[in-house]
């Protein structure tokens, strides 16, 4: 196929109609332009900078026929403040696929960035980024998500739809099979439940994130040298969906002796074509990865997800110390089709040290997975 003539340029917010058309053609739903605008304008990591691109487009015949979004984050590594850029929403019309490398090349050439990320790479995108010498983030099992069934019937109906059954058959089949699945889950212990009460647990709105989160952030920075996406209160309030969003974030907090010991952020990430009502853990951040606190947060997170109507709860990523605790709840596992988290850096210190798994604390909070 011959690639048509086009050019690659910085994206503008007024390109939204063309980008929305690209999303509709690919059946990706409608992009969240209102959230994107707010994130771009209010990002603490880019305050005072005018050289940060919203993204890039492939333009042909006066319209955008390809798009790559740029999401910038603040990071901390030891005593250094860093800037990372994450690629998001890479999409190009078939006739212009020859420009995909140029689109990603524009992302790679941006200035003032210490670290480049693609934290949610699909198989086709992963091949492109690995061709451009991106490395696989070395955190164990990042390509293996953990999940728990919260409501048997809704989960089974989505599973039967995925296998190709028509809606009526999937609904009828799920009604018949749900009691058996519920019994199996109960007998096998594949559920999130615990009796420990070492701390008070409460659920708050994103807007209620306050100085207690700043204090937790400072304490965690003292625990050792690790690449951490910024989690001060201001950044957290910017990062997650607001209370007036269609699907706001729930922040589950663990309080002990008057201070914040840790939190879990719960996000709704449904799969519309399967009618799968799914919650995901957008972040778990606990002082010294205390297992008892992690257990309590997960228990309350599962209860909140069920109250919201989710039929499954999923965890993507997070370091070995956290996943070890989560595996006590005997999750099901789902392998990804590729290694989804890739990175690249020209910084000498980062190039030397980031190949070590112990330097990472990566999950959906990194990149574009939870915004």
C-alpha cells in the first residue's frame, strides 16, 4: 500500500474533532477531551513551561489522520526531581501508517524530558517502540494482571459474550451457571476478605486529598532510592478523575495514630462491548509496603467496587512486595499479549540503574493508565 503525502506537527486542542473521528473509526469510544484539557492546563509537572507539547498529529488534506498524545509526569529518584513523558492513544489511519514512526519519533525528540515511557503498549505499538530501542521495564510479572470476581452472574455474562454468544444466550447462560461459580469461588477462597483491623479505613473523594498525603509522600521518599511518580497532594488531585466526572475515583485511606499510613485508588474501567463492569486499582501506596495495611485497603476497595456495581476487580503491575500480599487472596491471573511497559532514557545514571527491578515502583499510576 502506498503511503499518501502528509506531515507531522504538534497537536492542538482544536484537533479534537478529527481525533474523535479517529477514535470512532477504531471503535475506541470517545476521547475525554474535557479531562485532557484540564490535565494539560493544570499539570504541576509542566507549570511555567510553554515548550511542552499536548501531542502530535499526522496532517493530510487539512485534517488530522494520526494522533499521539503526550502525558508529562513529575518523578523523584533519590534526591533528583525528574520529568517523564508517556506516550498515549497512538492511532493512525491505514493509508498513513507509514508516518507512524515519524509520529513516535516526534515524541522521542521532545526536549526537557529525562525519561520516556509507554506504560500501556498494545502489541503493535510495543513493536514500534522496541524498534526505537525502548527497553522493557524489569518489574516482575508486569504482563500478568491479577483479578477477582465480585459478582458471578455479571462476570459470566461478559465472559460468554467474549466467547461469541449473542446477548440473550449469554444472559440466560450466566443465570444458570452463576450459582455454581459462586460456590466454587467461596470454596476455593478466591475472594478478598480479611478480619484484621490494625487501622481505620475510610473512602474519600479526590477533592479531599490533603496535607496528610504530602506527609506520606515525604516519608516514603526516605525509605530508599526508587523511581517514584510524584504523589504529593496537588499532583494526586490533578491526576485522578474529579468528583463530577462520569466515573470518579474513590480513594481508600488507612489511618493509624492520627496519620495516613497508606491509600488505594479505585477506578472504574468498564469494557462496553462486553458489558463488563470492571474496577481497577489505580494505585496502592503504603508506608514501607506494610502487609496488614495493604490487606485492609484491598478489602475495603473490593467492598467499594461491589457497591459501585463492578463485577470484577483488577490489579495491573505494582512491585513484588505488594503483589506478594495480594496473592494471599488467591486471584485469577490474565496474561497480556505483550510486555506493556517500555522505557527509554539518555540519562547516564538512569541508564545504569533502571535495569534493576528494585529501582521501580510501577503500576497504572505511571503513564496514562489511570488518568
